[in-house]
């Protein structure tokens, strides 16, 4: 009985079980759900969410929060789209153009991450306020620079990369899986992760132990920005254009994935595998609801319920331990 109780308390087991139940439910309601094309679509939705969520995991584990990830996705995709359109018009090689666009998107994410890091570590703004400011600034720049419309006319070859060739996976999706795995290894096997846990658990103790807390926080927010920039480029490849609406509500999805995955918003608790499963649960349920005929407007309601449920489970575990 004790062993069963321990298994039921295992966050990873609960997440896998919840995911299996969702797949079974949606497949029963509509057999089309259990097919490779649908799984491919789910993974395509999952890729940008998990990139944002991985960066958000580091931030939340350190005791902070990054509300700018969604806007970073939009601005990075738009910036890359402008550059690639110019290069395409000039007759540049398409593969080279896409590569340059990728670095531009990462560069925009890097810049926003540096701004967040400066506001938090130098201007001493609380992360919520600092990243809320960059959220508004990045979103405003998207609208001002594009006029509210998508930016296309880039390399036609870009969208071909989003076509699955390895089961439900495409080339960018495989690259993202590798990136997520590397970030997970750094979280649990390297100083980057150990310092993040230490700062999130007790920043004063971490500073006393010789950790340069400000420098480490700067690295974390820059990492979050770069990963969000990559998510912006992924959405460009998938859609064939850079849209100012890309990444809308991305911060909600990223935070939800981290919390559903078992991380504590107070910092110091969580696992990267939980974030991966949490983001997969989110994209599965949002896709599943559409397939069974539920209006897309209900998606945010469902996400909010999942967040509330995850926080309740965390609180319940704390109560039972006490």
C-alpha cells in the first residue's frame, strides 16, 4: 500500500497517466485523433511552447518569472521575416537566408533577455514588473513595424522544413527535441542547474556560498530570450511568414506548462521532464478539444483550470507532508 501511495505521489507518473487518459478520451470521442497526422500537428504546436517553457523553467526555478516570452516570439519572428524578405528580394540562397533569419531571431531574443537582465539585476526591478515592461514594448514594436499584418515574401523553401518526414516529426522538431534534451542535462547535471536550484531555494545562502547571483540570473533571462527567439523562427517556418500575433498568450502557455510539470512558483522545485510533459499535455488538450468540436475560445479556460489543478495538487502535497 505504501508503494502504491508513493507511486501516486510521483509527479512524472501522474503526468504520463493524465496524458494517456487524454489521448484515450479524445480518440474515443473522435478516432481521427489517434493518427500520425494529428500527432504531427500536436508536436508542431508543442515545439514553440516547449521552447518557451524550457526557458521559463530556468527562470521560475530561480524564483523569478518571465512574462515577455510570448512577445519575444512575435518580435523575433517579425524581425527575421523582414531580413529574409530583403535577402530573398536580393536573390540570396534560400538556405543561407533561413540560417541568417534564425540568427536574427535568436539575436532579438538575446537582446530582450539582456534588457530583462539589466532591469532585474541593475535597475533592481522585480521580475514581474521588468518582464511586463518588455512584454508591452515588444508587443508594441510588433504592431508598429508591421502595421498589424504578417510579413511574408521570404524564402519559399522555409515552409517545406515543416513537412514531417520521420513519422510525425519534421527537421525543426527534431532539432528542438535535441535542444530541450541539452537544456535538461544542464539543468540536472551541470552548475547552471545546481546554481539555479540554489538561488531559487535561498538566494542569500547561494550568495554566501560564493555564487554570483546577479550574473547567474542574467544568464537565465538571456537563455529564456534566446529560446523564445528560436520559437519565433519556428513559427515563421511553420506559417511561412512572420506575424505580430505569433506568441500571443505564449507567456500563459509557458508558465502553465512549467506549473503543470510540477515546478513551484516560489522557486527551487521542479524538473525539466515535468515541463516537457506539461507542455505536451497543454498542446494535446487544446488540439483534442478542437478535433471533438469544442470552440477554440474555450482553450484558455481549460488552460486556467489545468493551472489551478496543478497548484492545488502542489498545495495538497505540502499539506500531507505537514
